[in-house]
């Protein structure tokens, strides 16, 4: 059974996205991941730079009712919402707090490959979560 990051870390997610996994024909995954999937994240603007630096931001997927999926054997939704967690507090302060805004488009990344598109729909703890290691 999955234990939410909020329980483990003691603070809320940084932000929330609505996402859609690409089909295999679009260059996406063969099968949908399960809760605990650890993709990286990139904003659309990151691709305008010469060398993309992936953001170590991981999703925690919600079910159809907006609740955390706790069944680790169940595939996540192809189209849904996820709570996003910045893993390094120093990066939150130095980079992400300035870049992440509602309405921005981003991607779940597996190495250099985009496997899902996302849109930031809500800022939650980005400005109040820890900013030092």
C-alpha cells in the first residue's frame, strides 16, 4: 500500500498538474506506470535552451476523485491529475520558485524522451515548503 509523500515528508506537494500520457504511437510508453513512478519533469521553456537540465520533480498520482492512488499494483490513469514534488529544497529556492507558474506546459520525462504532457493547474506548497537541505 502506497503511503503519500505528504505523510512521509510532513508538508504538502509543491504544485499540481493535469497530465496525459502519450500513446506508444506518439512516442510514449508501452504500458502506463504505477504509483511510485519516478520520471523527471521539464517545462516547455526548458527546451528553448541549448542543453536541457531536467528538473528532479516527481509525480504522485491521483485517482478519478482526486485522492492519492494507494494501490501500487494499479496502473495510473492515462489522463488525470498528479501532485508534484520537488526533491531538492535548495533547487526549490534557487530555480523552481521562479519558474513554476499556473498555466505553464511541461512534460514527464524518461531521460531525453517526453512520455506525457502536463499543465500546471495549482500552486500548493511551492512558496512555503523547505528551501534548505
